[in-house]
């Protein structure tokens, strides 16, 4: 073995694929029973509908190198993502756009009129002086839109009153003064034609790549554990950076999600892939309905049943004893201090390369994880 990759998410698999292609023999270990990290999906056993087990994953990128690279492993559908939100029994398009504004105010404002109205409402606070998330939100889009679409949704995401959240949690609240409600504005967007898992498996499908599942890097009973490989083989580590150092600088804070999947006996539950719930009265933040991600599979999917998944958000328990999945970095000032300390430790760790979402304590979209891995490969590992 020339390289050990810890974690089979997009970061780890991109490194493994590049290294195998260059003639290195790579072993990839993952503690889970499947490869692919959080992008993993599988057919629901009852309906055959592809379900994203760790939350809905939409691929989008404006990076030509990444687009060329991912197309080696999968073709993409022409799916275009759109999101709606329910507020007080009425459905509005997101992100906040001219359609949202005119529907909310029962008006027919032109783009210029709407921008002037929002500027006037936002004058209540200067976002740069905001003392908390609420003041910043109002300073960016005005009180009426903030209270309808941001306040309660944010409170549910953080289980915290937005007046008690730091202003830094939001930097911008983009408003579109047009009726364009494409959720992403990247050059390329789509879903893998035969699913995420087929794509991820093709990346690992190389004679030089050996994937071992249910293999935890910190389990001494597992032969490729941290102590056993130390100094013997280069390691690309994509697990949590604080875990690697036994939480010596303190645990980093994460938010996690709880998912509740259900098969509903209707052809169509909500008419769209993702419906947000803006109000506190509804405990979940959103509902995914997976068949809408693949309208081109209509002839293969059942017409009398559908799979929905409710999503709930909360702070993760962190540290040694937790089973919570770390999803989004909380990034408080204390977290950032701890991260700096971990980065120093990581830089001093001989022959171990920290990457990916968990290894760098950074939210990364799939295209960013892949770009970052391609860059680590070519600048630090290829030579
Ligand atoms: P991961 O996919 O998390 O992979 C890390 C792997 O390391 C895991 O498989 C884990 O089991 C393994 N591991 C950890 N510790 C150990 C250990 N001790 N031993 C062995 N293995 C270990 N991106 C988009 O582009 N579009 C989206 O719509 C999108 N939606 C998302 C929704 C959610 C809820 C989340 C959390 C992420 C979303 N992403 C999305 C981001 C996408 O999931 C990431 O880009 C991708 O997961 C990053 O890959 P990664 O390899 O860094 O991490
Ligand atoms: Na303002």
C-alpha cells in the first residue's frame, strides 16, 4: 500500500481515484457500512425511490475542471432545483425574489419599486452595526420579510432565538429583483442519472483501490488503525480533526439533522422536491419528496406511493461519547480558536494530510470537496 485514505466521501474518493490513476496502490477505510460519505443514497426498499440518507444532495458547479472530472464517472440529468416555503398557510417561492415580494405584499411592484421598498424597510438597522442576527436580518431585508421568512426558520435551525445569535451567522440575505427562482446560479447543475451511489462506486472502481468498510481509524482491533500505520504510510484523513487529536484542544461545535422518512400512499405529496416550513408552529424545517428529483424516472417509480423525509435541525452533542453526525460547523469564536490550535497540530503531523469537510471543519459543497481534493492531489501528493 502506498497511501491510506480515511473516509470514502467525495474528498477521500477523489484522492484515491487520482492516486490509483497515477499508479499508486490505495486503501480507503470508512467506519460506515457503505462508501460515499454523506452523498450516499439508496433505493427505498418498499418503493424503489432513490433516497438521500444524509439529506438531499444537489450537484452544481461553475468550475470547468470539476465539471469535466465528475463527468468521467456519471452523466447528469437536466434537473433544476427550486425551493418553496410555507408561511401561515401560504406557499411562496424561494430564494426571496420579486415573486415572493409581490405575493407577500399583494402587489405588482416593478424590480425598481421592490428594491426601493426593501431599502426603505431595511433602513431600520445598519447591518454593519447589528448586535445580533435579528438586527442584521432586518437591516438587510426589512422587518416584514425578515419576520416572515428568516426569523422562525433560523430559530428552528439553531434552536435559539435569533436575538441571541451572533450577527455573523448571516453575512448576506440575497434578494432577487426578478422572477427567476432557480435555487442555484451555477453554470452546471443536475443529478447523477443512475444515482449518487453508482457515481461514487465508479470512482472507487479501479484495480489499485481497495475499499474496506466498517473500519474505524481509531479502532485498535482494525489493522489499519492510527497507531499501526503511524510513520509507515502517508495518510489522507477526512474524519473530524478534533477526534484525530483526541479532543486535546476541546471539541468543535456542529449542528446535526434528524431525518424522519415516511412512505405516503399518494401519487404526489407536495408537488415539488423541497418545501420549507418558515413558521415555529411546524417543528421541522423542511420536507423532501424524493421522486421529484427524478421526473425522468416516472415510468419506474410507483404512481400510488411516494417517499417523504422531514428534516429537524439541532446542535450536535460533540466529543468522545456522541453518536450524532456532525453536519454544519457552528463556528463560534471559541470554535475558531480551537480550530487554529488544531491546524497547528495538523501541520506538524508528519505524513498526514487533513482534508474534506470534517478534516478542515468547513462546510463544503460536493464540487468544493472535489476541487479541494484535486488541488491537494496535484500540489501536495502527486510528486
Ligand atoms: P463526508 O462525505 O462526510 O465523508 C467523510 C467520511 O469519513 C464519512 O464517510 C465518514 O464515515 C468517514 N469517517 C469519519 N471518521 C472516520 C474514521 N474514524 N474512520 C474511518 N472513516 C471515517 N453538497 C452539495 O454540493 N449539494 C448539496 O445539496 C449538499 N447537501 C448537503 C446536505 C447535508 C445535510 C450535508 C451535511 C452536506 C451536504 N452537501 C451538499 C455537502 C456534501 O455532503 C459534502 O461536500 C461531502 O460530503 C464532502 O465530502 P467529504 O468527503 O469531505 O465528507
Ligand atoms: Na439597513
